C-alpha cells in the first residue's frame, strides 16, 4: 500500500520502509503495545 502511494506521488526513489516505519511505531504506541506485551508475558508465568 505504501509503495503504491509513493509511486502515485512520483516519489519512486524513496524507500517504502522509511515511510511506513514511523506509522508502525506510532500504531504500536497508540495501541498501548508495551502494556499488552508485558501483560501477556506476566500472565504466561502465573498460569
């Protein structure tokens, strides 16, 4: 998806990973990723 958007904007030399990585990190932070990971790890030890 990111690559096709960049191609339509004429930015063929920009790597899609450079554009998509900040969005992935922002989604991880907004979805409270650290609490989900640590919570599931602690649950796996106590069950």
